[in-house]
């Protein structure tokens, strides 16, 4: 290879690297506006946040939030079903612009992606029929409450339940739900997703949210460095909070308002 050819190769290599770097620095918000479409990762196996309805279309709180963001940005929404394992890699590899999939924020995740303000609660709580008066832990006195052994809700319930509450522990969520549906217990301590599925499948029970055991809000995931997109989504979340839209979405799907979410 001659010197001149080496020089040409070097120039081509630098140009290629510059092109890749340019792509890495691309403005996702500008790109979304240009193509008039936003691609959002959502769950389809985690009711009531995201699941497939009888019409075979995704529905749930996370799907409604995705559609709200698309409407506010004036763009079409492409929904991409993801799992817990691949939702962050999809964001890192730019297969999606946002992740709205019951995503909690922690230091490890913050190293690889950015987060917006919280948009919905994710919680463990006590649920029972509407006719059962339970406003707090003290009202569990003398009542049989079902819970999955070793789960977060088991730990929290054991910490605050009165001594005469009858806590019945089961080996998995299915057994806990079955105990409640069959009337073995009058209340159930479980996560919002399990309760949402329970209520959807057994509307005749009139189950409702009673009180929170532990709150772990959901955030929207954004690729690192996409500050313009994160800022726009935060504006939409703030508007939805002020208008009461976040409370309406949470009430519809979770049976309780969104409340005071971290910003």
C-alpha cells in the first residue's frame, strides 16, 4: 500500500467514525418531529399497566400514557412490546425512543439510561370488597388477610399489622389470589399488577384498593444524553399532573389516584 492510499484510508476511516459519532449525538426529539412518529416500548403481559385485550390490541395504563405523549407531541405512536429483560437494551440500541413499561428508577439503571419524572404509582397494597371497611392497618384486626410468603407485601404487612390480624401466607401469587376469590380470606395484600388482574377477571367480587403498604413509582426511560426529549416529556407529565390526567389514568387502571409522585 502506498503512502497516498494509506492517507485515503485514514481519511475514510475518520469520516466513518465522525458519521457514527454524529448518529450517536442525533437529537431524538428533532428526529421524532421530522418523521412524525414516536416509538415507545410497552408491556403486554403485565396488567393493568399493559396487556392484550379481547380485541388483541395492547391496553392498560402504560399504553394510555404512551398515547397521551404521542397526542401532546402531535405524532403517531408506534408501540413496541418488550419484556423486563430487553426493555433497557431496546432503548440503548435506539430501537425505541422511550420506555413506558413499569420502569422503576435505581442507581444501577441511572448509569445506563436517563429517567423522566414519575408518571404513575406502582405499589403493594391491601385490597378487599367494597363492603369491607378497611382504611388502614388497624382495621385488619380480627380479619383474615392473604399474602404471598416472602414477598415485599408480606414483609410490609407483618411490620404494621395488629397482633390479632390473621395473616395467612401462601406459596405463590396464584394461591394467594385463589384464597381470596374462594373466600378463605376477606382481604389480600399484593402488588398493583396482581390486584389489577384479579379485579379484571373477577368483577363480581367488587374488589377495591384499601391502603398502600409500599409505593415504588414508575418512570419513563430515555436514552442517555437525549435531554431535549426528556425535557419535552417532563413538560407533558407536568401538564398531565396539573390537569388531573395522571390521577384519572391511575384511578381508571389502579383504583386510586396517582397522588404526589416524585418529579
